[in-house]
């Protein structure tokens, strides 16, 4: 159930990032990496999120 919730949150974040209008590509890449970090299918590490339990976000 935790993996399903994390996947859904990652997808929601990706949808939001695709919908917003921004010219700040650096921030957009940073934010997209957070979605990758959260996605249980990708299991990626993120320096900013080190020590954060992915199941409590």
C-alpha cells in the first residue's frame, strides 16, 4: 500500500510540474528529481531528501 501511495504522489507531482508555466528549467529539473526520488519503481536517491522516510511524505 505504501508503494502505491508513493507512486500516486509521484505521478501527481509530475502532472503538476507539467501543468505549471515556468522558464526556470533548473528548478523544474530539481523538482522533477524529487518525483523520481519518490517513485517506488525507480528507487532513486536524492541529496536533499537524505534521511527522509519516503513513506511519510
